C-alpha cells in the first residue's frame, strides 16, 4: 500500500469523517475534503491540475496582490488585500482612484474564530470591518459590492452546526432563512451608505458559470463596460 492509499483509508474512517464535521474547531480548510477524495488522481505521475483543482486550492492573501486585466478594451487593476488584521493597515494606501470596492464575506465561517484571535468570531469580525469601510469618508461615493460567498458550504454545514449556536438572535428554520438573516446583518452594517452605492450578491466562487453571470452584471451595471 502506498502513502496515497493509506491516507485515503484513514480519510474514509468513520471517526475521521466525524472529525471533519467539526473542522471549524481546528480551522481546517473546507477544500481539504475535495483533495482528499481526489487523492488517487492527484497522486498520478502524469497529473495535471484541472481548472477546478486550481479553483479549489486555497492560498491566503498576504499583503497586497494585484492583477491587471481588460474588459471591452478597458483596462482594470484589481488589488487583493489580505484580510488578516496585520494586513489591514495597508488598506489606507489604496484609498485613492478606486472605481469600486469588492468586499467578500465567507458566510460559512459563522461558527469559526480567527487564527490571530481565537476569541473573535470570523463572521462578526467581517461585519464590523464592513461597517468601518462602508462609513469611511474617502469611500463615500465609491460603489461597495458585497459578496456573501461560500453559500454551498454554508448549506452543507448548517444541519450539523446550527446558526443559532453562534448567533443566538437568529430564529429561522432553513438555509435560506439563515442567508436572509446574515444578509440583514450586512445591510445594517451598510445602512449609512446610499442604497445606489451598495449591492449584495450571494455567491459560490467554485460555480464558475454562476460567477461569470454575476461578474458580467457587475461590469455592465456598476462599471458600465459590458
């Protein structure tokens, strides 16, 4: 038996599956399941990563990363800024010349804590940061696009990890109720901003077809280029 086979046997063990259900307690990335279940093909000598393999790969943003791309002959520069607290002071350098702010919240992190602060809930921290950015005077006239991401993982986790355990004020009965509740919290965080300058999208980033439609809508209606 090679190492890959041994790892997969361990992965299929019932106790390990139960442990995976509690992955939020140890900050185990959600994409680990995908790679463990596809280990046989990944272990092949002729393995070439597929587009989905690359999408499922998780590398946390450190510092400031940027990508230049064009849409309909118009050039854009996208800055991806690390969300960890140590990186947030760098945001002040990005205030000028911004066409839009794309803010992502992983709704599946409703029961997870931050690595740098085990006492801080990730969702609550994201909402606090959203409110701060929404009320930043320098962004007063800048469109703020909020992506409530990982709705697929949220739906998978909810039956095992009830939302009310992390948000006691929640009284809903379904995943859609939960998403509505979180969206309501986000709207409250942005309530000081003009409605014409804020939009909310529910997304599953690994659903490339749906994401393409959402981004097309962003470019057409917000950035006016498609």
